[in-house]
C-alpha cells in the first residue's frame, strides 16, 4: 500500500464544500520550536499532533498517517534517524514528506555562560536534505 494525501472534502450546513484540515506530526521538538511551529500551523488550520520522543514516533505516525512529519534530529539522538529510516522503508509511509531540522546540544546551564545573541539569531539556516 502506498501513501496518498488525504485531503478530504466535506459539505457544511450551507451546502458549500470545505476541505478537512491537513494533519502534521511534530516529533522531538523543543518547547520554543513547538510553540512557534504550532502557532504557524494552527493559523493555517492544520491539525497538529505532538510526539515528545522518537521512541513512540513511528507507531504514532502509522496511526495518524499525517500529510507532513516535522522531525527534530539531534546529534545525540540516534532514534530520530531510525524513525526516518523506518518511515522511508515502509510502503505505507514512504510518501509522507518529512522535514528535518537540527538543534544544538544542551548548552550552558546558566545565563552568564550564554552568548549574547538577539532573538533573530535563534535559528540558523542549514541546507535541507529531502529523502522522498
């Protein structure tokens, strides 16, 4: 079985066709990133499902069959790469687009040790790799 986008259409009470919201699964995100992404996606009327760790991500993605997966890949977390591999090897989930991003390892614990950066420097552009 291969993945096909599930953009469905329903009819509202006035007889107009309206599209069902698309589903997005976000895995392993930090609180700051999750808050930002959730705000943007909910404004676009996406159904957002959060999965806290890679440990249960694959089973949740198989259950939800989202239109997009956003996966945080940390250097110290090999499970995220396993989730990505499993999704691309499974005929049912192979066609689901997966957007990956990386975050820094846990850094200094006190504010005195933090570098002086502005809010605009929170994200650094990295080259994207597509696996589809």
